[in-house]
C-alpha cells in the first residue's frame, strides 16, 4: 500500500491525506489554498481503502503500529509531515519556496 500512497502523492504538486472531520486537516488545507496552491485531497474516511492508506502513512511517518498523522502533507511527491511540520515551514519562511519549487504556486 505504500506504493499506492507514493503514486497518489506524486500525482499533484501538493497532496493532503485528510479526515473530513479533522480541524487540523481543514486548517492545513485552508493554509495551502490561501497561499495559492490547489492541493489534491484524499479524505481517508471517505475512501474504501482509507484504513489501509492510513496504515501505510503511519509507516511512512515512522509510526508503524501507531496512528497515522493526519493531515499528512506531501509536496513535490515528498512527505513533509503533519500540521506541525507544515506550520513550522510556514512560520520559518520555507513553505512558499517549497511550494514554488514543486510548481504548486508561481508567484
């Protein structure tokens, strides 16, 4: 399933694996859209493979056997991390350059 996640994560410049009722997921999607990105969003609670994808994300995040961190954000096909990692990049001025480099935003 990690290969499926890798394929999904590379299909768009920005990909967010989310849960529709998650406040942090909503906040990170809003932040990315506010910066001009159009993330591809995969709502795990609405996907029949959601549990399997969630387990694969936990492995990618180094949490095998633990819960998957959501939101799980990928930029340019690379795993960036959950909300805390995205906010750290944003507050440190590194998120916008990363989005530009991935072709997610142009300005």
